[in-house]
């Protein structure tokens, strides 16, 4: 045990002196492998030093296993706080935004929290949609250039903060004028949504719906909150009956969920509004994707429509329109024949065939299959 400890310390020191990064990484891994571990201060210092060096080399895979014992043993002292910061630095923003934000909230503001940590913390909050919180954290981060992704996010969070403040002030004026007016609570919820504060928005919307289940916008906004938490089925079970006699109300909500990139919720909401008549719910989602200029996503939803409804001609007509808009005439002919096989109306087939049968055929824009509806961000 003592021999392994001494060898590990030797490798750790050798890694700090090595010039080659690959050699440094190899020595650090050997040091970590040999280290016997304990609950002593020396163990925590070793783990922190090793993790810091691995992160500096971009070798983040072993950092979590290395630092978790330190965080568990010393949650409320400098070693634990430092371990939390190092863990946050080692994680992937795209995959671990929630964990990064939690670790920075726990370990930040205690000396080792550097401006670059503030930047990562703010970006994690933006990824989570907590824009108003992100704007506050960006104040401690280096100023970002407007033409960078971080700069765009910094500007976006500040705009959201300012919008939320303005909406909040307006809502308070409404409530001062009439404290019983449920619309004032909906306005407060919109302010919180603008700032990314979903829990507060939920509170105000539930209060509004208790007072008046028909208050405008409250039902839609509640559906968006549940969609962004991947809990659309809970929303449908709890509040779906409110629109049982107006199935068309679900399609604007489905579009808003799609805009929020909550595609599973968008599909669930679209099916609530589906009466059995075309277009299919998947076709609506394909249209929403095209509206957002995401053609690959639209193609995926049309394929899902074909798989879920193999006898439906609508998806094939839609694929024909898309192929024509891309001047893919062979693909358009194949799609139109598939639509014919599924008994598509002959007039629908003929008006498309004239477009690619003509020698100088020009591709039209893909026609929308729905009327535009107001989204939560408009």
C-alpha cells in the first residue's frame, strides 16, 4: 500500500515535469491507477491535483470517478467546493448542462470560481432555458464578441431578462388595477417564461386556471411548460378535458411545442387534435419543421407518418411537394405513384403531375398544409 502511494506520487510529479502531453496523460493515468485511496486530506489533495492536470490536458473521461469520493467526503469545505468546480469544468455542455449548472451553483463563489467558470455556468443555464439566471451570471464572465456563439447567447439572455422585467412590471400594473383578474396572473406567467423561470410560471398559471379555466393563453402556456419538461402526458391527463369539445385548439399548442424543440410533446398534442381526417399529426409536425427551415426533420416526420399510417396517401403527396420544391423530379414521380396506389384523389395527382411533366417545369415552393398560428415566442 505504501509502495503504491509513493509510486503514484512519483508518477504525478513526473507528469507535471513531462514536456509531451501524451506522456503526461499516460503518467497521470498510471498515478491514478496506483493511488490506494483513503479518507485523509492527502487523498483529497492528490485527487484534486490529478483531476486538474487531466482537465488541462483535455483528458476528462476519468475525472468524475476521481473526484466523486472527494465531493462525498468533504461536501462543505474547500476541497469539496473545488471538486465541484473541477467536475463542472470536465463535463460536456451539450450533454450535461443540468449537472454543470448544479455543480457551479454549489461550488461557485468560493474563491476558485474564475471568470471562465462564470462563462460555462452561464452557457449551461442558457442550454437549460434559464435565460434570466444566465444573464445574471454573464455579468461575472468575460465579455463575448457578438459574432460568437457565446456572444449570441449572452445577448439573448440579456434580452430575455429585460423582456421579463418589462412584462413583470406590466403584469403587476394589471393586478394592482384588478387583483381578481386571472389575466394578470397569466401575464406574470408570461414574464417568468420569457426569463426561463418555468416553476414560477407554472405557479401563476395554475392559480389563473383555478380562478378561470377559460382565461386566454393560460392553457397553452401550461402545455408548453409540460412539453419542455417532457411531461406532455401528464398535461393531457390533468388539463386535456378542458379542450375536449374544441380539438382544433391542440394544433397551435403542438406547433408551440415543436418551436420549443419538444417534438414528442408536439406529436402527443397533435394527436389530441386529430379527428381522423387528413392531414395526419406527423404531417403537421413535418410542416412545422419546414417552417423552421429544418428539412431533414421534416423528412423524418414524413417517414414516421408513412410507417404509422401505411395506407394513407397524404404523406406521399407531401413528399411529392417537397421533391418538386427541390427539383427532384424522379423522387416526385415515385412519390406520386405511391400516393396513387393509396387512392389519392385524382385531381390532387394531376395538378402535381403537370409540374414535372412540363419540359420547362419550375419547382414551386412547398405549400403549407396549415394556417400559421401564434407561438409562445412571437
